[in-house]
């Protein structure tokens, strides 16, 4: 009985780990330019910046980062209060090379990579996510500081007079 129970527990853990690894966040069939323009339009209406995560379903760190900030209520609230978040696929099926060129080849930093745009679609910052890591995951304090450092309030000139 103990062996059967142990086998069931180990199988369940393997299934959960495998399922998380195979999570589909990025869709290579989506028109990234349309998604981007929609996000810029929404950012203008809501007086926010655009938060872009570029990566692929093939990338475990891309999945890990996305799950990190979407499952953490504090980070998710902070992100959605100040940004319009989107994901853009980069994979062998669709590298979205026009987007990569437009934002000056962010793939040079590896994946995932983050880009912050203002509400007019101008790139403010490209973030190498290695600097947000901690051990085998991401650091909540550093990620929070990153989000707060690039929101509209942080870039308002009146803050510094």
C-alpha cells in the first residue's frame, strides 16, 4: 500500500512539473504588430506604459518569469496598475523579426527579455532579465523596483524638481 501511495505521489509531482513546463503562453500564430498596437492604444487611453515580455514556449525561464509575476498578487496588481502587459513570441515558427528590429534587437540579451514602452509606443527601456533572477527563480523585491522605476510616475519630471 505504501509503495502504491508513493508511486501515485511521485507520478503526480512529475505530471505537475511536466504540465508547467509545457504551458503555452506564447502563440507564434498571433500578429504581434496588432497586439502591440492594441496595447499602445489601451496605454494611451489608460495613461499607462506598455510592458512587453518576449520569449517562447520552448524557454523554461520565459514560462517561469510569466508565472512569477502573474501568480503573485502583489506583482500582478502593480503591473496592471501601471502597465498594459503583453507577450510576444520568439521561436523557430515565428521570430517576429520586424518587432525585433523595431526595438533594436532585444534578443541580444537572451530570453526572456522585457521592453517598456511609453504610451506613444517609444521604447524607454530594454531589460535583461538575468538581473531580476535569484537562484532558480526571480527576486520579488528587485522585480518590484524594476516596475516602479519605469512607470509613468517615476519618469514624471516634476518628481525631480
